[in-house]
C-alpha cells in the first residue's frame, strides 16, 4: 500500500467516537447532535423532482465535463452572484461530485513532487486539505486562525522563503469552523503573493450562500479577481456545492471554476479518475442552480436558529458572531474541550465536536482549536434551541468542567 497512507491522522469523528466509547448517555433524553455539518432542512423539492424526471438517464454514461446545460447554469449563477463580467462555461467551469471529492482530487493533480511542495491551509481546518496534501506527497503549512486575527490567517507572518516553497494555498471562506469571511483586501493580498511566488489559490466557498446579513453576501475569489481586472482568473480556482446551499448533501453536486489553464489538466485527470456526475444528478443540479427563492428561505431559517441559540448561550459562553456558515465556535468554560464534550454527552445527550480535533499545533506549538467547540446548527430550530438549553443548563450546573 501507499506508505503515505500512514501519515493520515484519524478523522475528527473517529476521535469523537473513541472519546465517547465508554459513555452511556442518560435514558429518557432524546439525543441531539451538533457534531456533523450535514444540513437537516428539507432538500430542495424541485431538484428531487428533476432527478426523478430524468431517472431513465441512469442508463447512459456521463461525460467528465458534464452537459453544456449544467455548465451554462453554473456559469450564469456564478456571474450573477459574484458580479463577473464573464465566465466561460466551456473552458472555465467543471462540474464535480461535491467539493470534498474535488478538493482532494485537485491536490493530487496539482502538486509537483519534483520540488518543494508545501500546501498552506487555515488552522483549524477541514481535514480533507491536510489528507489530500499528505497523499500527494506534499507538506502542510498551517496558518493559525486565532481570535486576535479575526479567526483568519495572518499572511504577513509567513516568511518569503517559506512562500517560495508553497505550491497551493487553501482558503475557506466562510470559514469552517469559525464562520469568518475573507475580505476583498485579503484576497487581493493573496493574489499579490501568488503572482510573486507562483502558487495556486484554491478557495473553498461551499458555505458562501448561508450568510446572516441579506444585504452583505460574502465576497468570493473570482469576484476579487474581477475587481482587479483579472478576468482570466489566473492561478485561481473556486469550489462550490449544492450541499449547504440547497440542503442536498447526498446529491454530491458542485463545481470548480476559474483559470482555464488549471481546469483543462484537472479535467484530463478526472477523465482517468472516473468521477463524472450522473446525468439525472446533473439535471437536478441545473434546477437548483437556477433558483434563488429556496436559498433565501434557507438563510431565513438559519438566521432564526442563530438568533435563538445566541440568546440562550451568550450569557454563559464566549463566541465570535459568525458572518456566515452554520457553525458556532465558542470557548469552553474551563478550557478542556475534550472533557467538556464528553461530559456534556454523558449528562445531557448532546453531541459537540472538540475544537482541538480540527486543528494542529501551530507555529507557537499550540493548537488554535484547543479550548473551543464546533457547534453545527443544522437541525430544525426547536431541536437546535433545545440543545442550546441543555448546554446552558450543563454549564450552569458545572461551570468549571
């Protein structure tokens, strides 16, 4: 087997299962999980209908590039959403089976093992960034996201000699787990660094449509390029998904868009990889990308949840107000995120993810996720509010846990 497999760290949910292995939660209290970022809102019904309407197309092999109608719908959506002057549906768009698969695959296709291959990523982070890097023979470069930097990486803290070894930079905006949004100025600085040091920027924007202020949608990397007149999107790719936007995580549908000189070889790689999206799923995706009403309703539901949970937890927990996404990133009373998560599950049957499971020791030797929790507010509002009430009750009963 590939020896690089031995470098992979246990996935956060494996560690969580081990943490709770010998815990028996109380009987008579329904379990509520805030651990996994899997939307529990109803999936977009029209997309499911389109899937059923085109079920006979399961009898045909799909093309790697997807059908022109899907690429066109994606290009039109991205152009509207991010104010682009153009996005070539033929050369600058590629449908993928969800962002997770595409993020992993792109690293395998992109890294040049014949020279230093560092991959910069936010810390804490979505673990696919790290795993993809290790299996491609690269070396992760962890960019700490701490409260003092607004939970975003401090790009100026990276020395020039380190940037010279970087081949790829992952951006996650809105951030998982922090909810922080990358501003235009930071995108512009990254573009300057990419031009200077010749690296690719891969912007994971799968939470971009879940924002709390309807008047202020999060900016995107292609939008920053367009503002600077970089209409070829050189060195840049964005990754988007229907999982969160349309409550369709099981559809496994997303897209990659940006620099045509990166899309073309990645499409060639995917032809060999054999991961084309099935035709019924493509038709369901077209329906979803073409509609915004269900997405606005989805945002309204998340706003209601954030308001309810904030009212309950703000008196007993300290957390940044997220700009987007569906996570809260609170500090743990007492500071021990593992002990807190285990005891909360044991006493209140509420599952939360220790923040340390999403981070690594940073440049100062400490894990920026330690002492925090990731709360995924994905269930319906009443269940989420009930989880928050139990969490508050637990804290008030044992504030130094």
